[in-house]
């Protein structure tokens, strides 16, 4: 089976490595163009899957948009039997989805039809889901609405961050992909339509989502901080300057205080009062500085017990 792989961010690395490691005939990799990075934006950074593909000597395509006669001709030349899409970042037209003889499948990081859309991992943490998982589905024109081929589930621990859960789901997705491909190859795959009545959506992360509202209860604040750890980082302000906060968990037995008030700073972190209860933050990233422990920040007179974050 000749597989054409589509993907861009870190989440796509494990599935691509699994395909290569299991000996699948990966005929090419489609990913987004290199992006400028750094203050001057003069350095181009390749997507993670491109680096893997080049190490393996695979053909790499990087269209600005995945459409047009010239691009379709490049795909036909690769002659894939099946396309596998993992967080590619663009909606694919039907001409691309239907091009391989076995069509196109997608790895989505939620238990569809829950949390269709761009940011399902962050949404699962923010919304307090007890479990999530990975769905291998057939891709159709509608967003994440195709029939499910395989699902795997996993609980979400109360202290797990977006970065930690993303890594686990990427590995789970890689294993599920190999199983799904075996089912397809041997004609044993069962495709189950999604129930659209139970669909929910996880919108692309924007800045307002990652703003910490300390007047919320401690459980909600902890979820918001963990949902955007390590990127883009939940943010708050101190004396008008932005501070990103990481590694939150609900603090037990701490004294009461006004919402946003720093109650204590020690070797384990910084305890901050919420509208109900308090949370402990393990790391901070003040604007213009490196990432610090709260004790390091306090030692440099960046913050003190009794000050309020807002």
C-alpha cells in the first residue's frame, strides 16, 4: 500500500515515524511551507514532518494551498493508494480527498463527534472532560464529520497539561493508525457514521481564550492554565505587564485571599487565590524575561506575597 502523508505540527511526527518504522511505502509527504522565525523573520524553519521526510529521502510537497491543476498533477505522479492526514492545517478539496484509490483517512485527537475542529486537545482540558482519545476516520468534505473506522480512549488526569496530553495522544494515534491501515488493507475495516446530533466543536485557539480570570473558581482556573501549557501559555498581568503562567494545580488547605492575590511563594511554586479556592503555579514567564520558577521571580523582585495578578 502506497501511503501519502499529510501533516505539519509536532502531533504528526509520531504517526509518520510509525508508518516508516512499520515498513509502509510512504510515497511522499505534504506539509505547509517553511515559516519565518526570529526577530528579523529572516530565518526559515521547516515543519517537523519535513525534517523526518528529508532524513528518509522522501518526496516533500509544500504548496501554499492544496489545490490547483499543477498540484493535483504532482499528487497523481506519486500514485498513492491512500492518503493519511494528521493536523495538516488546511481543508482539502474533494479532488484531493478522492484522488487515491482507497480515499483519505484522518487522525483526529478527540472522540468524535465530540470536539470537531482545530483545537480538540486544549478544549478537552479546558472543558474538564474525564476522558478523550483518538479517532481514525474517513475524510469527507465536511469538517471532521466522516465515518469512524477506529477509536481509542484514555482518561485525562487532573494535573495533565496540553503538552503532556498531546504527546500521549500522538503516540496513541500512531498505534491506532497502523491498526486501521491493517484493517483497510485486508478489507476488514468497518466505517461507523457519526451522530451529528451529538457533535461539539473546538475552535482555533485565540488570545482571549488563554486569558486567566482569577475570579473564577480554582478548578476552572487550573484547567485554563493547563489547556495552554506550554503553548501559547495562559496569560495574566502584574502592574500592567503580561505574565504567562504554567503548571497549575488546585491548592489544598491554603488561606483565603482576594482573587488574583499571591498567597505564598516557596520551592513548590506560587499559590494564587481564585474566586473560590486557590491554585499553585509552578512556572512563570514575565514579558521580556526567560521562563522562571516563582521563587526565582520573587528573588529578582519581580513579585511579592500580597501582590495581585489581574
